[in-house]
C-alpha cells in the first residue's frame, strides 16, 4: 500500500481487504469451480489490489 495515502484511507482500505478475505472464506468451492477460479488466485488478486 502506498505510504502517501492518508492514514484514515489506509485503515479503511485494510478493513475492506479483511472483509473481502472473510467473504471469500464463505464462498463455496463448487461455485469457484463453476467460475473457473481458484481460491488462492482470488486471494492473490485481492492482495494485489490492496497493495496498490
């Protein structure tokens, strides 16, 4: 995450990221398979979007 963003924005982004990870845990593996995605790749995409 870039350090030039205000602390409040960085905290908000962190909470959004954690909520997204929690929601990802609730997604059924069969749904992910139907979408052609893997849980690890989605987790990596979330982390990449958070680090920007």
